[in-house]
C-alpha cells in the first residue's frame, strides 16, 4: 500500500507539529508519522517566550492556551542564598513576556491533536525503517507498524523532526559526537503543597548545588512540580540504595529543596534517568529533506533551549519548504543553517559559561547593570537571533569581558 503527500513529517513532537501545521496552512498535503503512542513522557518542560511566537505562527497557540498550563514569567537562580531573578517583561528584545511550564506528555499530545483537527493525518506507533531519495528530491519512505506490516509513502519533501530518534542522521550515517561534556539527570514529578513558601510557581528556579551540579524546580498548574538534578555521572555514585532512595538523599542535601519537599511524595513509581543527551550531525539539510529540532543538535537542559530550538527551526524550515514548493530559490546554507547555528552558538556560550562558572560571576554580582541584565534576559527568553543584542552578536566576548570586569571590580578596595 502506498500513500502520496507533498511533505512527510517524521515525529509528532513540537518540531514536527509546528512544521506540519505551517505547511498545511500553506495549502500543502502533509502526513505525520510517529514511532510511539501519545501521550508519552519526554523532558523539556519549561518553555521560553521565543517558542510561543512559533506556536502562534503555526496556529497552535490556542490549543495550548486551552490546556491551562502554568504561565512562566521568568527564571530565578539561587547560589548560596544569593538570588538572581530574571523577569521576561524586562528583557531587551521586543517579544513575548511569558511562556509556559508544561507536562510534555500533555503538551505534545495537544499539539498533535490540533494538527489532526486541521486535517493532518498523524500515524502513531509507525516506525520509519527505510528512505530512498530520488535525484529530484522526492522520496519513498517505508514505515513499519506494530503488527509488522509495512507501507510506503511517496513524498516530494521530508521534514525530520524525530528528536532523539534522529531518523535521517541514523539511516544515512550523519551523526557525530557533540563537543558537550557527558552529563546525567535524575528527576521526578512530586506533589508540591509548600510552593507558596518559596515565592512560586510562576517561573523556573535553578539551584547551584555545587560547581558542576544544578537542580531544576519547575512547578505545574496541577500542584505538582518537576524536580531534577543534573551533574557529571560521578556525582550520583556517592549515593546508595535504590534509585528512589538516592533521589531522596539528593533532596535532603540541598536545604531549600529539603524544606520544600519535606513530605516527599512522588507521582511516578520511581525517578527517571537521562544521560548522554548532547548530539549533533554533519548537515542540517539535503536534497529533499531538512532536519529540525533535536535532530540537528541538543545542547543541555540548562536554560531550557531544547524546545525553543526545536520550535524556531521548525518554523524556519517550514517557511523555506513553502518557498521551495512555490518554485522560489532557497539558500539553505544562509537562510537555515547559518540562521540556526547563530542561535545554537549563543546558547552554547551560555551553557559553557554556566558549567565553567563564568556566568555565576555575572548572575550573582552585586549592583548589576540593568541594561546588561535586560540584554542577558533576552537570551534567557530565547531571543538568540536578535543581532542588535551584543550578547547575541558577540556573545562569547561579551560574557567573558563582563565577567572579568565584575571580578576586577570586586577586588577593588
């Protein structure tokens, strides 16, 4: 059995659904195939304002608003009792002043359901096992269902938003190791009855536990909260017992966290583990396909860049695919690869600055410069393509120079 579509979208996560909805709105026939059944858990629960623009452009924002997710107005960082509070409303770049904190199983399902309501077929539990590209960029994709039967899908173009599945990079040997250091996360969803004691729940809170370990606290509108510990794999080896017992020991090791979750009660049977998440690829596009979201590169969960990069890459890819179908010339290197690499590189500077301690000097400086803070806030809100912001256009130099200036100023008598 063979199906014919203009665009085949691989993956029903945010990247795939945003692309699919935009392509459908442009009048193209679209089909989504997804390897697993929804709803399903995935990490990436704290969104940034920039990705709301992409959801809005795709006509998917109303579907998210109906879910009554927790509104997120900023980010709070804590180090040894010092607090650095960023409010998105104060950012330098003109844009959205809020995002949402979401249970990804519900969030992703809402997006996929909205696509189906728009007339886009979504086939779950459908695995891509082979793709053959023709010289004109069209393709024949073989998918396999749970019962072992297969189907072929003829498409004029493919958008790969398969996330950690990395379908096209895996099938065609395009994967390569990331330059990011291997880290591990242990996390769970907990009941959170004492959140108001900690000035919550309208933003993510990040605790600096030690020089290479941090903790995320992401409250949801349901009264539950995502709590995760991120560090080198060695950090977790010092705890003993079952995974749940180790997790409880981690909670007890951070005073504020211990107080807030003093009546420890998990929603899940046991915590989850995620490690070795950073990955990249040799190319972001090819003849007849484009890669979006985590398929291109995933850096690190700190600063919540994952869904933003997925959303913006999906939006930009869809815009360029639409131009392609209109017969217009598309410069994929300039308009897609270079564009996306700009955002990825800015986030990478901030991720590296977090782990080497450079950003601690900036975030927790006394009497911070408000203009600098607002420009940094724009980066933390996901506006990493605003070239008028020096923390985007000259991110590495600005972060390094500002940290050195603050350090030198603190040494003056």
